[in-house]
């Protein structure tokens, strides 16, 4: 109960044969506080609750057949309450992260014990502090965390918060810095990634204008150019970003050129050979 407020403790008897007698005690001893009334009745009343009123109160009810009792703790002042609960976190391997609680109320000195559950095993972690800091994170740090705050009255556990870890987002297949596409042929731009917090997203642009990918792959994305035209030449850029903070970009400057058919190359070679033979015959004629 808040300091200075009134309070009551009540017992209700069921069964038994009246008359009943009532006797209230506090922590196993007679009640001595002057702001308490009703010590020999079913309702114990407190005016202007003070710190000295806190304790375990017992009411013993007696009739001709025997006696029974009921107990109730009265807390003077406020109990521990969590003003700020620990929040779920995401991080990358090698990073640092912290969890924090802010509490109010309570009685006496507070202590803090952080706990982690991983794979069904609960482990005490950290030091006696409302802040838990974890550095150089590894896979062993992933799990569920909470803080048990203790005062003179007992233990108060916070809400649980999950720490999710991932490797940094990285390309396993990226775009060439420069490339040439053959006119009227198909051309494929593809990127693949590893790491990052799922899901990973991909945004494509052509000369700064967003374009839709043609395929979404496991950990990757495609942009397929079909029947390439000269107006398809330009700067293609893709941005990969995960569900936390990592972002990657890759860019390709694409040119478009006519392809030379294999048959055409053979024809050019034959023509060059014919010219060489004709030149040799002319040279022989001059020497005669």
C-alpha cells in the first residue's frame, strides 16, 4: 500500500457455528502500531499506512469446536515495478549489444541478476547491474535474456528479450563493373548474397530509375534483359539490404554491340585469302 493511505485486511468465515472470536497478530507477535484498529474483529484497519506496518498478518478465528487462521502480507510503499523492460535485439557477429531494465519502488537494496536461456539451458550472465553489455558477439550469445531484480521482499523477473545474430551481408556473386551485351540477344544480370538478417531484399535501377527484378532466387535476384536493344545500354545498379542495417550495392556499365556471325568471319577469311593469292599472281606476272 502507498505510504499515508488507508488499508484494510478482512477475513470471512464459512462454516462453523458462531459465536466466533478473532485475534490478529503481525509477524507472530501482538500488533503494537497505534494506527491499527480492529485487532479483535474480522476487519483490521490501518490509517495512514507507515513503513512499520509492513509484515505478515494472521487472523486466528476460534469457536467452541476449535480454531483456524488466514494470513496475508501487507506491503507498505510500492513494490518493484519495471519502468523499462529489456527489448529484443538484432546484431552481427563481432558487434556489441546491451540490454537494460529500469525499475522503481521496492524495499531495501536492489540486486540484479541477468539470465540467458539457450537450447533449454539457463545460465547466469553479466554482473549486478541494470545494464547487461555483450561484446564481440558470437553464436554462443544468441538466446533469450531477462533480468531478475531482488529486494528485501523477494524476486521480480523482467520480461524476456531475444538476441538474434547473423553474419554480415556479403555478395557471393556480383555484377561486372563493365560488360557488353549483344544486340537482339538476351543478357542476364545476377547477384547472390550470404549472411544478413532475413529476409534480404533487392532493388534494381537502370540509369537511376527503379526497375522490377525478373526473378527472386534463394539469397539472390536476377534482372533478365530480353532481345537487347541499343537503348538498353546504360548503368545498372542493384542494392541488397537485410532486415536490420546492412546494405550492399553493385553496379554494371553495360554497352550494346552487334555480334559478328561465325559464317561471316569465315567469309571474311576466304576473301582475305583470295586477295592474297591474287596479289601473288600479279607479282609473278611483273617479274616475267
